[in-house]
C-alpha cells in the first residue's frame, strides 16, 4: 500500500510532515508513505529542505495521494507543464488535499460539483475556481477528501488510514500522536470529524472510553 504526499516548493511543513508522521504509525511490511515532489529537493516556506522520495509519476500510481499546501500554490496551478504531470484519478486512488492543496484538486477538475474545505487565505481562490467552500475542517465524498487549517492534516491522515486499513488502525494512529492526558479526546474528535464520510470500513465507529491498554502503554 503506497501513500504519496505531494509536496511543492514553498510547502507548509505542518501539512506534509504531520500527515507523514501519522500515516507512518501503521506498521505493516507493505505500507509505504512517500514525499513526492517535482524535483530532487524541495524547500519549505520556512526554509526546510526535503529530499523527494518518489517522482510525481510514481505518485500517480499510488493507492492514495495527499496534496499538501504551501506559499506558492498559485504558482503551481499556473504552471501548465507541472499540472500535466499530476495524473490523479479518484476511480482508482484515494485523494486528499490540505488547505491550498484543495486549489490543486479544483484546477485539475476533481472537485466539480463537490464542496470542499480549505484554509481562510485560499478560500477565495477555491471559490473563484467554482468550488463551494464549507466552514468546517474536513469533508469527503467518495474517494476525494479535503481539509482546512494546518492541524486538520490529522483528519486527512486518519481518513486515509481508516479507508485503507480500518477504523481501529486510524484510532491507534491518532492515539499515539495525541498529547498525554488528552488522548481519548483527540481520538474522539478525529473520529467524529471523519466517521460521517467513511465508506467500506466495516462497522461504524462508536465512541468508547479507551482503545486498548496496549495502545495506552505504547504511547
């Protein structure tokens, strides 16, 4: 199972790296999470340099793709050659977008007739692209999900895990990264946000006191 996080020049560290960390809480031999960028290296909005792990072409073949946001997203969507390299298809992939990453999906025509979430700065640009923006942190329809606000990246990651590995796996991942003393609250909030939009994950999520003693001890 391969999840690619599209990370462009000027990327927002919180979007790409929080999702990367949470998604990597799934410990399975065939589970792989990769940063995908247009070139060999990419620099964040605050100067952090990452090495790309896979190409945009490889991301197009991934089981799930998250489009991260950044300070230069409008330049990304204005680059026709770059946009042509993004071969994303919700009929065979889970697609998620964070903040200005929603603008990328909108410009690719993947949000036609679908309301979306984004950050407040990007909202007018997404609306200009013909997409209605919701005042909430997360929404999904079918295989396409969007999130608004840097820390809403946890919801995208939890949704991807729940869809690919199951609800309990998503709970465990959020439980692991949540602050001590607030773990159950974090899990409950995350699941309340994503559970209305889950498909094919078996039994519906139900709030309960604690996931399991082993998870509590582990984190």
